[in-house]
């Protein structure tokens, strides 16, 4: 599920919302694809969050994905970031000469389509 720290009037309709995972010992690898057909918000705030990881994350971990629907000036890369002590991931952005920065509501144009598809490995 896509959400923000404070969802406000966030309205998301999914055309694709699939995920699977493999757990070997403490290591969990997830594969996912999220595609929205509707993604609107005007009163949301906070960072973009994907909820629903199958197990609580024991330490921060980064993954890889393809993405669209994120517009963050001066940042060229966005990766999934598993947040310690949660079952959530957030989007972290980077770019040449830029410090890491979370993708927030202002980086997600309302009325667009969002696509997030990738993998993430973390430990429980």
C-alpha cells in the first residue's frame, strides 16, 4: 500500500499490486510491483511509504527498483529503503552533489501514475 506519513486526502487506485517473498533464516527477499491508475492528494504530508512488508525489519537495508511518477529536482536515483523496526519501506533519493533525501508528498505530482517495481533484501 502506498501512503504518506500523514495521508490526508490521499486517493490511490491500483491497476497492479503484487508481491512475493522468500525467507531463508533471517534473510527476507521481496519482489513487488505497484502500479496506480489513480494517485491524487492535496492535503497529504510526510514521506512516501510502502507498507506491508511480511516481517519486521531488524536493520536498515536498500534495494533496487524501476520507478516513475516521482519528480524530485536535482535527484536522479530513487531506491527502496527498508526502515528498521517497521514493516515499511520508504523511497530514498540521491543525485550528483546531493545528500540522500527521502521522497516526500511534494515530490509526487498529484493526478499522475506511480510505478514501483523491484526487489529488496533485509534481515529480521
